[in-house]
C-alpha cells in the first residue's frame, strides 16, 4: 500500500508541475521527484521499525521512473493533439511547440481533417467568428482562448496583449500567502546545516581576498513598492557603487577574485535568507530591483509596477528562464516571465523553479 501511495503522489506532483511548465519539464525532474518520494517512504518505514525489502522498493522506484518517462514520450511524440488555430491569436513562438499539430484557419469553419480543439480569439466582435465559436462549443469541440494558450506554452505573459485593469488576474489565491511563508521558513531553517558552513567559509575568503566590508547592502523595492535593505556578500570592490546604478557586464572589472566564484555559484545571495526571515523577501519571486532602475523602468515600460504585486525573491521564474537582464530590452522580456509567475504562482510552479534553480547553480547560467 505504501508503494502505491508514493507512486500516486509522484504521478500527481509531476503532472501538476507539468501543467504549469508545459513542454519545459525536464525528464530529470521525474527522476528526482520519484527518488524523493521513495526516500521519504524508506525513512518512514525505517523509523517505524517496519520490515521492508530494499530491493523491492528500488525495483518499484525504477518502474515508476520508466512509466513516467514512457508516458511523457508517448504524449509528446505519438499522441499529439491536432489544434485548429485562428489568424493572429497565438504568439509566433507557440507555433514552434512540437507537442501539437497546428492547423491554420483562414475563415470561420473547420478544416477537412479532424481536430481536437480550436484556438480562438474569444473576445472577437466579428459575428462570423462568434457564430463559429458557438457552433464548435455546442457540438462539443473545445474552444480555447489564444492569449491564454500562448501564456501557458511560452511560459510568459506578453506585454503586447496586456491592458490596464488586469491586476486582478495577477493575485495569488488568499490561502497561498501563509503557505508560501511557511515554505520560506522551512527552506531557510531546513537548509541551515548546509548553508551555515558555506557562509562561514565565504566570509573568511572575502576578508582574505580584498579589504572592505563583508556584506553589501542596497535599497531595493519590494512588495507593494515598499523599499527595504537587501543584503548580499560583497563580490565587488568597495568603490563599486560610486558611479550610480548600472548593469553588470559579462567581464565586469569591479568583481573580485572571490566574487567571480560566489556570483557564479549564487553563494553571494545566501545572506538574503536574512531578508526572507524578516519577511521582506521570499525564497521564490521576482528579483528586487534598485530604486533608480525601478523609477526608470516604470517610466519607460508599461505595467512594470505589476511585478510588485508579489513579494520579491532570491530565485524566480524569470531568473531560471532568462538569467541576468543587461539592458532595458532584457528587462522587458524578464518582466513577461515575472508577470507569468504573478498570475500562475502556486506550490507546483514553486517546485519547478526550485528544480530549475539547482540546474542553474550547477551550470552557472546567467551569472554576472
């Protein structure tokens, strides 16, 4: 019974994570999720002093992983849905998504080949398209709103399709906030045995490398636009802030020798756990920006302020997808990912971000 329960949990978790990261969930996630679930079962049986067969658990775990990966392969390559697409309703990037067969429509009417659903502009005022949508739904053929499909497949909210008054869509469920706070505290406290030795070693290395303070603090903008002092390990020379706010370059001469390593490994972010404990930040959320950047971007990028609807984080959806923003254009793209997180934030999306963050740390992608 225990194995069946763990397998059921693994199926539910991986499917819910895949629902918020359609087409982007790495097969390694299925392996890690299954390993974590069966490890938890083994720990429970061990502490309960209940006899169990290790070989049986290992075999069950392997079967679960194979079944999950096989199901993913069959869905992606053998059972692709055929979707009829109305003109100009999908982001161009979506049509590159290979988990579906796209059939373009040029007029209100179904194509000759059978389709599983219609991707439409459900806000269209054209009476011909409206009648077509009605006929499809009456006949039992699903009609999906194009912009929503684009968001779910590109995993970002397009600024071009956003309009004023959408802030109501960017609020998480009220029950999510206390859960998120509990998750933050659990991560900070639970990882303390691992992070504290790293913090102490890093502190010694910084002091031996260059003169100056151990920490770098800077005013950032948090949830609801409230300013706070964010703390990081100092990774640059002590005069790095004298020229005002500016983006970090690929080979920034301000970065110290130790700073190069701790920035690549994201160790310089560990002191922000203090900001998390104080409730100023979350472990997961949009990166908090400098005051000068916020003032500039709010004047030049529409809806930039919407990212302040959620608490800023150490890692987030934009960080694991886009990395470091080194220009205003990069910031616009990252904002689309931040708005996706604000709109769809959930425990499942947080788990996906945690897995992707581990991969980012190991590869060093996006470090500056």
